[in-house]
């Protein structure tokens, strides 16, 4: 191993200062909520692909047919550049466009996602209400220390009553 020049100090791992926030950040990342959020983002991305296909391949053609055969993806306004028949051609030619059709597709996707999430949450809530209704309404058992204290109190009351009965004057 090559020796460092004299003017370069050797660094050891123990000499490195690790900021305190780095440990906090690591513990934050390892909490369950962050892991749950990461799983939710991944599932959400997959769900978005399905909804995008549903809108693009199912709803957009039907809506386009209902309103006269308009293809939403090619509904755009050219601000500058050559006027082309399709959005793809206009973008290839370098035209500046306002993509109304793509915006409408995004709005439709948002409405569909909101609708599906509404029904999923409603179904989950209905299942959790049924599970709660099935549980018997028995109160939880008191903690052991409360039971012992109550037993001690009962013994003291019994002893006090016996003592009072034996010391009371007899008529």
C-alpha cells in the first residue's frame, strides 16, 4: 500500500463526523409509515397504468364516437409553427401547441380514479363496519393491579364490619 505524503493527514472512520440528522433520517425511513407509503406509490403507479389504458383505449373512443368522431388526443391548437393534422406530426415539426385533448384525457382519468377510489374506500368501510358489528360488546377485563386492589379493599371492609360487630354494645 502506498504511503501518503507527509502533508496529507490520514483519515480514520472514527475521525469522520456523522451529522446527527443522518441517524434521524435513517430511522425515519425505516418507520412503517414510510414503507407503507412506498408500497402505496408503487401500487398507485401500476393502478395509473391501468386507468390510463382504460381512458385511452375504452372511454376516449366511445366519447369521441358520441360527439362526432373526435379523437381527443389530436384536439389541439397550434400557437406557432406549421399546422398539422395530428398532434404527433405537429410536435415532430416543432410546433408550439395547446394540447386540449391531452388535458381532457387527464381530466377524464382523474374523474375515473376518483370514482374507483370512492367505491374501493366505501367497500373497505363497509367491511370494517361489519367486522366491528360482529364483535361482542364485552368490556375489556380490568388490569390485574386493579383487581388486586379491589380484593384488598373488600377484605378491609369485611374486617372493619366484623370489628364493628364485635365491639358494639350488646343490649
